[in-house]
């Protein structure tokens, strides 16, 4: 492996060793140090609205049943049978009060507790040999929810999700809180591309520079009202907390006019005015910026755009997509792409917004096709020996001495948190890779192993646990960890 510390030092000065987009050893480090602790998106509450609803999602190879139990609590169970390790749930989504393992028939309630163990007495001598009571599928080490977005972390001591998102929450609300009812999702469409996962995350975080070139044809066929993709430099990129994104500059007008300009009907505009904060509204109404693509470190992205949805008209309509770059290996990524829409939007808006999404993103999307062609080609080229001799310049927006080509927007010019710049720049790509470098430098603590069948794992307080509090899951995980000494760790903390 190339010297890791020199790779990270180069990244920190904005020079990117080209091989990091296709490097097996770096990928093994990412597995441990990025995906071993980051908060990773696994689904949205609207995908599991009713008790028993579930979706099966992964964090790398770890499969989780993300479900709402009979008490309405959202849980993420490691999808591995406590007996001999078979995958308990083989469907991708559905509704079930119980999950029965296909191998020998152990069954679990949707809160994870074991309920059926065939021939318990004959096989184990009953409770004396295997304590069935209190055993449950392993919960994800940490689980958190923000605006209905469900995340898990492999780190039992992960910082609270809200802290992790930090000031990026300000921007997250534009996509997920256009009314008090939040969003509903359709999908995901899933497909694999032979590209490294970091490229999509970087592209959505801040690459306004590629639009005029990569997506020329989308502009030429007249899908957008603005004739020139170069207009993108008038927008700004921002970085805040653990994420960042891009915006478009809107024509002059007040808040209502600007929201209607991108195609929101007045009733949705009125709801946004009730739901978003004054500063969130100021970014649009006073500063004139409309959020577009964004990424949360490490591998979740968003997009918001407003193409024309019918021929021979200038009428545009906005759509939102949530996407995830799920790594398969250093040179392959599973893309998950959801359509998201405000739950209170009129039905006609939802239908047209879905159409707008399908034209641009998802497996039929024109942007998607354009983007992926680049990413696959880049990944392929990054595998060879020559890529190990090349440091890509990722310093766009900076002079050689570090001065910014265009100074950052002042708080009067941009009312959002974090740092924002107009003009072309690779500020956000650098932020994302610096964050990546920070993680790669830090080993993760060894995981605690959990024994099955001996310790009484669940206290009576846990049996009676109330409705959803993400922190409950953290406490519960702590209780369930039977330390090698037999003592229980952190109960009730
Ligand atoms: S592996 Fe699941 S019941 Fe045996
Ligand atoms: Fe693109």
C-alpha cells in the first residue's frame, strides 16, 4: 500500500492521489474507519408507517431489518439468526408481526425478541440449557432519527445524530420539512455502477462546475427554463456541519415569487412559510438562493431541481430525490434512489413531481446517465499504476497562497450557517475528503462481542420500554451487551 500518511497529507492540501478512487487497501480502511462509525442512512419513517412494516437495508455487508414494532418503536435488528446465523428476513420490504428463520425455524417478534425455538426442551433441556427469555436479534449499535430520516451507526458510542448533522440540519429541512407532515418516499430504485462510492458523494456535495459540460444535452433539449448551464456559477455552495451542497441563484422577487418561480403552488409556499425558520426563508426570499444538490458525509445525497414537465410550456415543477452511494467494493457502488415529496402536497403536484424526478434521476434519469458515464470511466482509470503517480488538483477556488478567488459570502449576503461561496470552487469536495482523512487516521475501538443463550439480556425496565425514543435504543444496546466478565454494561445510562 502506498504510504497512508502521505495520502492523507496530500488530501489535506487539496491534492488528490488519483488512486484513492480505486484502491483496495484504502477501501478496507474505509470499511473499518468510515463505515465503522459514521451515521449511515437506512430509510425513512414514511417507508414503515404501520406496526410490523419493515424494510431491509445494509451498511456495507451488514444487513438490518428496519422495522416498526407493535408499540410503534422504530428498530434496526441485525438480520442474522441467533442460532446458526442464517439471514432471518429474506424479503426486501413488507409487514410482519414475526420473523421466522428459514433454516431451523427460530422465530422473533418484530421488536427482536425470540419467541419460538423448535424443540426447546428436547434440544437444550429447556431454559436450563438455553435461556430463551430476553434473547433478541442484535440491535444496531446506535440508531437515530431526524425529520423521519433513520440512521444507524456501528459505533455504540456514536455522537448523537443531531450533533453529527450539526448545522447541516438547517439545509436538510428544505428537503424534508416543507410542511409539518414531512415527506413521503417512493422507491428506492436500486442498481449497481462500477464506480467508487466517494465520487457520487463529492459530485452532489459541490460540483457545479460539471453541469455545463456533462449535462449539455439536457440543457440543449430544453428540459430547463434557464438556457445557460453556466448560470450555475451565480449560485453558491455552502458547507455546514457534516454536509454541504449547491444552490441556484434565483431571479429577483420576494419569497412567494421565488418559490413560485421554481414551481411550488401557493398552498405549498404558505405551508413552507409556517414550517421553515425565518433564516431558512431569508436564504430564498432575501438572499435569492434555492438549494439544489447536497451530500451528508459519508454517503447520502439529495437533489432538488425544477425541470419543465410538459412540452411547449415554460411551466416548471420541482422534485426532490434522496440517494445513497452504498459501497460494494473499491470499484463498485450500489445506488439507491428515492423520490421524496411533501406529504401534504396536492396529489396532482405529487404526480408531476414524480414525473420530473423520473426524467432527471433514477434508472431512467438523463442526469444519472450523464454522471455515471464519467464516474465509471474515472474509477477504471484510477486502478492502474499511472494513477499512483498523479496528484489531481482539487484546489479550485483558491490561489496558490490559499487566498480565495471569490471571498466567502458575508452573513448579510447569505443567512444560512456554515461557509458559502459563489463562483466555481471545490470547497465542498475538499471538506468531504478532509473529513474522510480525519476518519481514516483514527482507528476504531474493538467491538464488544455478544453471547447468545446464557445471560439474561433484557431487564424488566427494557421489557416495558415505552414509545420511540432513539436514545432508548442506545440504552437498550448497552443493556444487551453481556460483557465477557458477565457483568452488564451501562444499564440505564
Ligand atoms: S439458523 Fe436460524 S434457526 Fe437455525
Ligand atoms: Fe451531474
